[in-house]
C-alpha cells in the first residue's frame, strides 16, 4: 500500500490539530495513579513489575475515552503516562514518607 499525497495531507492535518489540554491530562494522570494505588490495596501479592505493565494500558484507555483521532489519543496517552509517573513521585511517595515519619 502506497502513501499518496492525499494520505500525507490528511495525516499532517490530523497531527496539526492535536490539542493539549493540561488540566485534563493532570486530572487523568492523578486519577490513573489513584486508581492503581486503590487497586493495590486489594491485591497485595502482585509483584511491582505488574503494576508498571498495567499503567501504560490504563493510560491508553483513559486517553481513548477522551476521544480524538489516533494521534491525539497517542499523544494524550504518552503525556498521561509521563505525568502519572511525576504524580506518583511527587504525591504518593511524599505522603508515604510523611506517614512513615509519623509512625
């Protein structure tokens, strides 16, 4: 299958129409981390690598639920994944350290 100039134009237009809604992305990242942490509370025996494998899948699902074209979903998924890691490091780990300090 060859890529015609019409196909290239459609792809270029879709890429140029990608919107980045930072409030949505931050909320989605925070929610994703919260959901993973909530689920961890019920399933204590799962190795940590499983959670690292599940996180991208959840991020893709959240990005797909927001809609948009394929490139919009891919961009959102990557940004949600990156922000989820930052949310985990900045919020969850900080809270866990404070709780440990109180004990």
